[in-house]
């Protein structure tokens, strides 16, 4: 390791430590109280397959994409002939079942409801296990109902779920199509946009409008399903406890034209004290996930030629095992977090774990190399922003350095190419999902509006930390020329930065930003040899 590399890492490590201690101190001063996240993760797989609840109760509002756009899903429970809503705002004439609890875990979110002597627990399980790339990369969320009587009586119970076409379009006036199929022990409902313009759009406030959304329903579970208008599906269940007998075949049509929905119901029959469980598999096949220097990359789960049938078959086969594995992981992580920082810290860190992974997409290069691409959300939509990679890196360092490697590799490939001629690290690789070259500030053209000191420091710190955890610097050696260039740049510019931007770019250009932290190199400071 060069002496330049060591001294720069030492200074920047102190800066990071000061920021971390300040954040923890502020966190400890927060008033105690019931934890209700501003946005509760429901389906949190990647930047496009991302549905959240922003209300106190799940039935108070529609589920929404992280951008705030409605992506309607409706849940209802029918108890002894009386229908209640548990998710979504429709039918408005139906009362909401009393929501009694909400818990958010690293891989699961569950809601508890109770009315008329029946308790229903609704669990959204997304197996974001950072140490299991196969499970983590699947765009799958399991929806599970656990139902039992709590008053010692028998109750007739039926469950209902539907989703609108808003999950497969950017705007609701886009046309959609739908179909159904069978696969082994599953019944499959499918919905997607008509035009299928794969990877043709980039930007921030966008929803995916290519690929297909799937619901996989286990056969023999007392279920029925239909694809029809929202009014027909919801009102028929709410009033009669059944679904319409046939699909609506008027397509293609706009998602907001009589709002076609894919609806599923489970007739549980009589429910007693013993818990009865039912589940669905919700999945999104985007076919191609990222464009990396003009080549379209497949999602990681497709790396060995897997098709959507394999995705759904594997997801159903591993449902029980992943449920147990995720519950164990959640318990162990929460115990560690509470031991280190208490319950408040554990609650916030749990959200951070989910958001860190769900804000990124795991794709695969043509040679099988995993590549992990984060998206800036409501900033300027950049992909692989280095000052976004940096705050995500502690989680990846803790759970799987292969994921950090997958995050850094696209940046290093770009920075090592002839296209990037600056002596410092790039800010980004483009606008999500198109990683075709930096778009921020001066881009590849000029040094204007760059973040040179910060991004060099971020990259060197992450690579050094990864080498320490891995016990070797093999990865760094592969990119040693560009890393040495950045270390030299920091040696020249890092101790007294010129007028430039940093992550807080909304504050504008400032000089000597490190002086805010009291870090001024002593005039007698010498480089420490490796």
C-alpha cells in the first residue's frame, strides 16, 4: 500500500468518525414513543418494485410507490358475512377492520387486525438476505395471512387481495394487458404494459413500464381468482363473499379505464383457535434491469438462463424455508442492534437495512460478475452515485463484502476507461437505470461542479475497509493505477480543498470544508509509510 494511500485514509477516517458520533448523539436525544415509520415497507425489492404505506393504518390510504404515486392494492376480510377492509381505500362503504399492531423487521413487515372475534395477521416478507444473493436478487415478496378465532367461537372467514395495473405503468393512462396460466402446483396471473419499452426511459420520478407483474397462487388452498374491473371484483366479494365468474377480456386498455385488477380470494371455511395460514407470491420480472455502457444487463437471478417460470417455481418451493430463515435472521439482527444501541436505535437501523438494499438493483455482467446499482431518490435520479455508495457501504461490509465489490466495480471500470480523463473519482455513472457515463455537473467534459475530494476519499475508504475485512488487498491491486492517482490527488488537494461541491450540493460551492471538523494538518505532519 502506498504512503499516500495511508495518510489520506487516516485523515478521512477521523472525519467519518466525528460524523458518526454526532449522528448517534442526536439519535439518543429523541423522545421515546410508539414507532410508526413515515413509510412502511410492504413490497421493497428494488427501486422499481417498491410499494410502501405512508398512513397510520394500512386501510387509511392506498399503498404507494416510493415516489408517492398510488400503486393500489386492496385487502379485505369477510367474517360471518360482514366484510372489512384491511388494506387500501376501496370499497369506501366497507368499514376498516381494527388495526391492533404494526411491526417492521429487517425482512418482514406485519400488521395485526381484529374484529368480531377474529384476529388476522398480514405479513409482507421480502427475503433481502445480504448473505444470500440468490434469495436477495429475486424480485419476490410473499404475502401471508394468519387467521384464528380469539373468542372461543367458530367463525366463517374469507380473505381477499387485488392489485391494479398501476404497478406496471409509469402513468395510469398507459395501456395494459393481462393473462393467466398454470405452473406445477401454482395458478399464475400476469399483467404488464402493452408497449414494453424496455430500458427506454431514465429519470427520477418514474415507475417501471416494462416487464410483467405476477401473482402466483398455490393450488388446493381454497382459492379462486379473476381479472376484471375493480368495482366488479371488490363489490362482489364485499357483498357476496365470492368473485365474478369470468375474466374481463376487454384489452388492451388504459390502466385507469375501469381499473382492471388481478383479484384473489381464499375461502377458509370455519376458523377456530388453531391458526390457518394462506400465502401468495408477488413477483416482478423486468427481463432486463440496467443498461451498462450500452449493453443491457439481466437481473442476477437470471444469470444461469433462468426464466420467470423458474423464478416462481423456486419462490414457492423455498417459501417455508425462507420464512424460517428470515425470522431467524430478523431476531438475531434485532438482538444485536438493541444490545449496541437500544430499542430506538434498533428500530431505525431496521429501516436502514431494508432501505439500503431495496434502493439498489443486483444485475449480472456478461461474464457472470454481479454488479450492484443504487438509485438516487428524488435528487436527480443518478445511478451508482459514489456518495450514495459510501453511506450504504457499512451495511455491505458487515453482511457481504461481495455486494460492496459489486457496487464498486462499475465505478472502477468506468474510471479506468479512456472515457474518464479526470484525475479524481467520478460522481455517478448516469441516470437510473442507464449507467452510460456521468451526467452530474461537468460530467466527462469539465471539472466544473464535480465533487473531487469527497468522491476520491469515499472510494479509497471503502476499498481499504473491504481489504481489511477480506484480509487481503487483491481487489485493490486490480485497480491500483487509478487508486494511486486518486491518493495522489488527495495528497495535493485534500488537506485544503478548493472551492467545490460536496454531498450537500444544495448548499452550493464552498472551500476548505474539512475545516468545519477541526481537521487541519500539522505543518510537521509526515506521510506514514506502509
